[in-house]
C-alpha cells in the first residue's frame, strides 16, 4: 500500500519540472528575440548617430518612428494614411478573393476532369512562366488608374498559386477513399464534395497563406505603376522626394497588414481543419 | 446448388491484364471461374500478389475484365452496384468526418433524409460497440476501432454481397480475433454473401463456409474446400479443434505448393 502511494506520487514532481522547464525555455526565447530586435534597431540608430550609416540612403529608426507618428496625426503628402491603407487592403483583398475562388474552382475542375486538364495544362504552364507583374502595365493601360487595374493584377498573382495547389490537392486525394465513397453510393459530384474537396483543403489553405502576400505585392506594384492613392503610391512619392524614412515607414505599415491577414487566415485554417491530428512539432 | 436461388456472384472465364510501364502485358487473372451462393461466406487464400484484390475490384465494378463475364445475381456487373459493400485493407474511413458522419455517409449518399440516416447510424454505432465515440474523429481512435467504423459504414447499407480485402491484416492478434468474432455475428444477422480475401489460412477456415486456394499469377482457382465446421463458431477456441487442424493441414499442402511456385517464379 505504502509502495503504491509512493510510486504514484513519484512522477508528480517530475512533470512539474518539465512544465517549468518549458516555461523557462519560452521566457528565454522571448527575451532573446527582444534582444535581437533591440541590437538590430539600436545598432542601426547608433550607427547613424556616429556617422557610420548615411541616413539619407538608409534612414534612421527614430526618424521612421517620427514619420509614422506624423502620418497618423497629420496625414501623408497624398492624403490621410488610413485612406491609403484602406485602398491597398481593398485592392489586395478583392484580388485575393477573386483569384482564390477562381483558382480553387479551376483547380478542382481540371483535377477531376482528365480531358480538361490535358487540354488546358499546357496553357496554364505557359501563363505561369510569364513574369506576371509585367501584366500590371497592360492592366493600367486597359483599366485605368483606379482600383480595377490593381485588383486585376492581384487576381493574376493569386490565381496561379491557388490553382496549382488545388489541382495538386485534388490529384493527391486518396484513391481508397474515393473507391470507398463510390461503393457507399456517392455520385461523381458527391465524391468531389465529400472526398476530393476535404482532402484538397489543406493544400488550398496552405496556398492561401502564400498568396495573400502575392495579392499585396500585386496591389502595391500596380499602385507603383500608376495610381491616385494607396500605399504603393505613397512609397513611390517618398522615393521621388528621396525620403528613405518614408519608404521604410510605408514598409512597416504594409508588414503589419500582412501579419494581421496571416493571423486571420491561420484562425480560419484551424477552424476548417479541426479533424487533423495535432502536429507534435510545436511552432 | 439450389436451383431456385440465383448465384450471388459468378465469374466465368474472367481475365484481367495490365500493361506494365515497359510495355509487357501482365496477366493478373486468366480463365478465372468462381461461384458464390447468396448468404454464403466464401474465403479466398493465395500467395501475396496473386490477384486476390483484383478479383474484388472486378466484382465491385471498380474495374472491368478484359475477357469473360462477372455477374451479380445473374446480371452482368456494370459499374458500382448498390448491393455491394466493400471493406478495404487500409483505412478508408473519411478522416475529416467524425464516427457518426462516417457511418451515415452511405445512407446520405443514397439520398436518405438526414434524421433517418442519423438514427440508423447511431443504431449501427451501438451494434459495433462504439457508443460514446460518435463525435470522435478517426485519428483519435485505435486501429481496431477504425475497423469497427468501417464495418458499421458498410453494414448500414445492407449489402447483399460483402467484399472484404484482407480487412484485419493490419490489426494485432487479439484485436483481430475480436473483429473476426464481431464479423461473424454481423454476418449471421445480415444474411449477405461474403467474399473474404486473406493470406491467413487460419482466418479463412475460421470464418468461411468454403475456401478457395488460388494459383500464382496468373491466378486461377486451384481448389475449393468445403469447411464443414458447425456454426456458431468460437473464434478463440476453434483453432485447437481436431477437425480444424485436419482441414488446415489439407489446405495448407495445397497452398504451400503455390507459395513455393510463386517464390521460384521471382
């Protein structure tokens, strides 16, 4: 009796130290991350102060912060900052949605239909090898300086990534699962809905992470090439007046937007893929 | 065979050939004959890679023979037939659906209303001993429990012909014994014809009314043995029975010849 209680209580303290060790490790990682940031930014700032880095070309962290504060308070040279952010988010978001939906639909259609994929795969390969950013010029000529040309460029940037992943995901669907569904009585459409789409979903969601970044690139490059508003235009304007701090400040704003989008996509992904076993490889 | 009842499954002079990547023609089945009566438990044993799974694919309508005829209840097989159930060797339950969703998949595919399908699914989940696991996803279950899901998923469709492709080969010995017992019980209530493919001769004898031994590739039926052991059978103790051992010895002589021939051929 005494022995059982002893052995039962024995592992308890060991588990606690494991948890504690993990917490300590996490704290250490956070502290080191912060240290790296401080060293980088601090080094940059000190380098400028001691004359090792020319702030005219490479900017200065404190000046970038001041620039951001100024933009938020007084607006930018091309209008209020919020307006520019919103325009770029709108263009990238609309392009992302349209491109992703088209990509998923085409990927599934071609993945499920041998003839369609035989006919079109060659054209998609060719289109994919074209540097698509160049199409931005055409879209601006054709669709004008407004949002439409940027949305179109973002669509083109997103479509191929999502399409390729959806197609691959459909092709990788487990043959046994498809056979099982057919024997259980599923029609072609039911096989697509109940087996093919769920198994392609993790591929598609993975591609969405990458492709929102592409949508932002599409929108910003489009604004670069010709626009009346947006973060791309803000960067182009800063570049035109040799304002490197302005370029960096705009970059930070865009990075924050991208990170927030990434976070939202991860939330959606976790909701849609609850059936997956938890991966043991943490972060 | 009873003249009034048609055969459940019949294969007549069936051939199934594949073209290998090097352009050779590989014959999996050649001049293959097999007849299974309604309600009969029929097992096929044979060396690995001899075309047992190919046979099941032909009956299920997943593949077409190059020669000969495959019939279900005297009508030729044309595509997937709703009277057929199939339990796969690997896991074929849908990983993104929970147990309930998996079991009710068949009735829903076949156009049953949702509430009816769900009630029936809950009944089958209880019958295979998974009550309380309705909301679990397959990755949260053990291999044996996933097999139970697969059985419920198949039996809920009331198949007239049940095809099983080494369904228990991935399970450990104890779990396999439990599942064999479970299967016999489900089968005795369902009255469906079963074609059970296995490489385990003991398993074939324990379960089946008749056991066919196949030759090496191209597969033909070498011999069909009738297993006249009384039912209901006790899977756990039957294998020590005199009659069982006698039958096993007789068939394994047949089988060993083919295994040796298969090895010599490679």
